[in-house]
């Protein structure tokens, strides 16, 4: 169960530079996106890529990459996931069970391969979880980044939490459990919506995954 007082303390103590990075990107996303437009459409993808590169480089998302040019692969992958992102962006973590697997799994492979040797999808679908979830947290907001610090503080009993490579099914199971953890807690949902309105001027598109990332950091 997510404790509201703890989340409030974590929001206050979270490293300011990492807070600014997400807030800068998320505020821009909310300014751009409408029913007809989104940040990975043809008109906005170039600037989205530029902003992502700035943040992900500071977050060391592709540290020790097996791919000599992860940034070029990321550019290509953003092109390829555009229509799938347009579909999933309409869902929050609270509706995670309604998102078709094909859209999520395509995004999983495309972002996962960015850090792989020769930018290839691997046969097992097992990728560095942060190579998928750091960019996805920025553009979608519904998944935590699942870096080592966050994984160490999640009180679930999953073997994948001790590993930095996950399969799509492992991530999906973790997301489903997080959805269940908060979906019936009106107090914490109300708090997250109020914080979203306070920080971003929007309580309709709420970055639930980002709040959980901060909570478990």
C-alpha cells in the first residue's frame, strides 16, 4: 500500500535535478498533446527526440551499452513506435489491463533493443529494464523507471527485481500489481491528482508511474 505521507516526503526530498528533468519534459508533452496531436507524431518527433536525448544522457540510460550508437537506434525506434504510442497514451496505469498486448510488446522490443548489440531484438525478449522504462516513463508517465534503487525498495516478491534484464511478461506482471496497489485507494489517487494539477496544471493526464518511481526511489 502506498503511504501518502511517505510519498509527500519523497516528493520534497527527491533530487532536484532529476525532478526538473521530468517536469520539463512532461510540461512540454502536456502543452503539445491534443486528441489529434502527440509528441511522437511527424510534426513533433524531432524535438521530442532532442529533449529525450538531453534527459536520458543525464540519467545515464544507456551506460555500458552494447550498442555503439544507442542514440541513432533510439531515433529509429521512436519513429517505429509512433502509432503504438498514440494508442497507449490514451490509457493510464489505472487502465493498464485494457491496453492491447501487441502495442505494449512492440514498444517493449523497440525501446529494449536500443541498448543491445547491433541494436537487434533478442530471441528471449529480455532487455535492460531501464532502457525501456526510462524513456517510456518520460513520454507516457505510467511506468516507473525501475532503476536499481527503485527495484531495491519495491516490497514485492519477484525474482526480476534482483535482475536488470526483464522480459515483457515480467514487466507486465509488475505493472499489473502496481495498478492493483493504487487503483482502489481513493486517498492516494486523489493526492496524486492534486499534485499533478499543482505541478503541471493538469489532473486528467496524471503520471502515476512517475509518482511511484519517486515513492520507491
